[in-house]
């Protein structure tokens, strides 16, 4: 993968950033270093290495879900910037284009 202006522009757009020319150059350098590190990892022979099941030394103990400290609908919607016409749901801007 090559790090060029179109990739930086696409990533900036996805991250909702507007980097200036100096920041774009720094981002390009950082991305090139990251990709070089990933390429270095690809050189490792991991055929005899089992994947980790847990990152910690012990397994996590799961607990039962318990309902506690919940808000009722009116309390939850009290600070909402916008609600639907009936005041039962949060109204948020559309974020997914279909």
C-alpha cells in the first residue's frame, strides 16, 4: 500500500479532520512507519505459535446482568437537544448514507 495524497485525503475525510500541509506530511510519515512495521511483522514465522485466547493471565469471570440506577424516559430525554414529535425518542442527525 502506498501512502499518497489521495489516501491522506480519504483518511482525513473519514476522521473529519482538516490537516494543513505540514500535518499532512507528518501523517504521511507516520503512516509509512506504521506500514513498515506491519511489513516487518509479516516476516515472522508464526506457524508453531498458538493464538492467544486471553490477553491476561486469567479468564474473566462473567457476572449476571442486573438492572440498577436506570433513568426513566422523561429523565433521559430531559437534556436531549431534540426529541421526536411525541417526545419519546432522541432525534439525532443522519450519519449513514444509504
